[in-house]
C-alpha cells in the first residue's frame, strides 16, 4: 500500500505546473560560526542575510550532526545521520545504494543542481548537475540556469555552496574591522594575532553575505523570487577553538533563515529544535512529495507554515577525529541536546584532543600566551585539549559552554536521562563508539577504492 501511494504521489506531482511547485534555493557557508552573523548578534557585516531575516523566519535552534564539512554535506543531501549513511569521517563516502535528494526531487519534476563546494561521494549517490569555480558557486552558470528554468517553466532545486569563510581567510576587506575593538567570544584566548586573524575571518563572512545578495538579486531579475523557498545556513563553526571539530554549541549550532513569500511569516522567529538532517524531507514535502520513512530526518514544514511551534525534543551530534588533519589517534565525541542542556561524552578522554586547529598559528599564539602566564590562555588551551569523560552545560544560562556541570550531583538525573537518549540513538545508528572511530580510516580507504572501480 505504501508503495502504491508513493507511485500515485509521484504521478500526481509530475503533472503539476512549475507555478504550483515552488523552487528551492539552499545557500550554505563553510566554517562560519552562526553567532558571528549580524542578525545573530555577531560583529560581521551581513546586510543581505540580515534583510532576509526581515522577509522570512529565523531559527534560533538549528543544529547539524557533525562539525566537519564532508559529514555535514552528506547529512544534508541524504537525510541520514552520518554513521547510518557511512559518511561519518571527514573526506568520506556514503554507502553504495544510499539515496540523495536528487533521487527524491527529480521524479517530482525538478532539476537539481549543485554549484560550488562538493565534498561528497560517490557520484552515483549524488547525481547532481554540477558547476563551480574554486569551490564557490559559479554565478554565470547559475544565472543561465535561472534563465533556462524560467523559460522552460521548469521547477528547480539549487544548492549554492560557498567556500567562505573557510581558511585561508584571504577574501573580502578586513580593513572595515578594527582588531583592537573586537569583542572576542569568552572562550577564545585573546592575543594580538588572534584579533588580527579574526578581522580577516569576519571579512570573509561579509564576502559570503555578498554571494547571498547576488543570488537573491538573480532570483528577482528572473522573476523567480515569489515562487522560491530560500534557505540560508552557516554550516559548522569556524576553525578556532571550541567550534569546528567539537560538539559544543559553536561547533554544532547553525544559522538557518527561510524565506518563502506567501507561506512563511515575514520577520518571524522560531526556537523549534531542527537539524540539517531534516532539510531533505522538508524539501520533499514542500515539493509535494512524500518523505521516505527510511530517513532519519523529519519535515518541519508545519513549523515554516506557522502550524506548529516545536519540532524535536532532542538533537544529536558526533565527532570523529581519526582520519582528519593532525587528528588524535582516537578521540570519538558524542552529544545530545534538548532545549536546556547539552551532554557531551568524550569516549576516550584520557587522550589529548588534536586537529588542524591545534596546529594553526592562532592556537600557537594562545599557547605562547599561556606560557607567559596569561591565565585565560592557560585555562582555555587546557580545556580545549584535555577534557573529562562527560560534560554537561545549561545552554540557556551558559550558551558558550563555559561551566561544566557534570560534577554537580544535583544534575545526575539530567545526565542519566540525556545519556539514555544518546545510547538509544547510537544503537539505532549502529554506532559502536570507539570501535566505530577505529574503523574510520578503513572506511575512507574502501570508499576511495570503490570510487576508482
């Protein structure tokens, strides 16, 4: 019966006109801490994204399942959490036979194009139309794509994938930011080098914002803006401590702004818990399809339409350091979060946490400051690399995850409840913790071998 219903749905949707099927435009940054966007209280100048907030809905509790580029993008395009899809290490591959959003939307009458950064494999799982220049969206190709879709009355789904503000921070105008007057996050040791680098990072966020502006103007120029759902996200946090490669709020948290004229209330805000894994089923439902029950994600279309103000009770995250640049031999991290608390489980906490960040010039300047007696630098460089098995944070009172509550007995019930949810999630995903971590590099090798066959 489910099979027959799906066939009927596909046949019905394929007969709809483009005017009845909304277009979908998904714009994603690369290594951008969401709090640094202007509309989320940050210091980056983001006039285009800020304006989009006034035209749509801003999500304040959006999360991804892994704070690294490749697992995150597989997560978005497959609607599956990383261990289930197989794409949990970085520079990785989804399991053979996995379906992506292309397989769901093409039968519904959509052209599905990805322009810019890929970081996904294998091609048979992700048969997008592709374009891009230097890992960034190719604006000329996109302009032609929009013209073609408009002329052909063709519905489309475009993923515009920026490479900014990923390092090296060498785009944009850093002179518009004053290093001496920046307000750094409280967990970032304050050094002159860090401040100077942060201006370059903010400049690249503004560069990304300009890309968003170009895409929105192209929609308007081709008279596609009124029938296009636009979703803008920030991806995982930046490559400074406690963001990318970690399961803290700055690592797993994301901006998400959605504009859909006539459907999403302008200048609205939602604190519903949503995840990147929910994007695929949401897009499928918006397109008139029936999201597969096999997906890990769930459509939050009712939230977008103002029919519901909540979505999920828990969000989940994991980090695999094995197989990344300068990664620890084995430092698996798992996390679960509800509206008030985040629990982090460091499964091999005896090890030292290392990655590309700890190799970088910014972290080295922090270590040098610590050696000179800077207490803030001493505290946070040590906290970054040496952690207890469990960390618990009240994300309402402590959004920067500074005060670990796991040692306070009065939170033992909270920890037990969250740990139970995390254990169940891991079991559902086939996640064996340290054993899964140790299989990461073998999985990368198998994926590369298959991609060459």
